[in-house]
């Protein structure tokens, strides 16, 4: 089997979701304009944005630091932003998610990012994209 291309991000270099998106931009798809949201991040992992069509390995160095930095405080901050901007029909669910995050219930931003990446790898719903995540 052919070795897959490898990319590396360093969790020691970002503290917010926006900074994570910056790291992804610089590492995976330099020079490409994209939506910088969770849906757009999911799309990047499908390929077609400059990432190898045959898949790749994403090494996430200092992932434990990211787990902390992208934990509940960052999740609350993101949900507060989403609540201000979302459609009125989405407000009850976003408010519930926000209330949960404030009591440290439910997935954090870190958990969501890992789940999105894992879905594109072995055993995931989009495993055909062949994205392998290595948390280091």
C-alpha cells in the first residue's frame, strides 16, 4: 500500500476555533478561501480543495493542550456567537447546547473536530476519504 501524504498541526500554536481554522488553512489548503466553519471543515476533508484525493494522515501534535484550550470555555464562546447569529428556528437547540456547555455537558469544540476528522477515517461514515487522525 502506498504511503499517504502527511500533514501536521500543533495544538500549542492555537487557542480558539478561529485559530484552529487558520492552522488548517496554512497546513492543508494554503491559499484556498473556504467557509471557516465546521461544515466547511468537513468538506475540506472530503478532498477537492487541494488535499490528496487518495487520503492523508493528519498528525495533531500537542492534542492534549488543544483538548484543554478547545474545551468548554471555548465551546461556550462559540455557542454564544452562534446564538446571536442563528435563525430563530435554531435558537432553542443552540440555547440548549449552550446551557449544557455551561454545565460541562455534551461535546466540546475539540470533541466535535475529532469526531469530524474520525468520520473520514477507518470505521467512519466517510471512511472512503482515507483521512487518518493521529493525536499526539
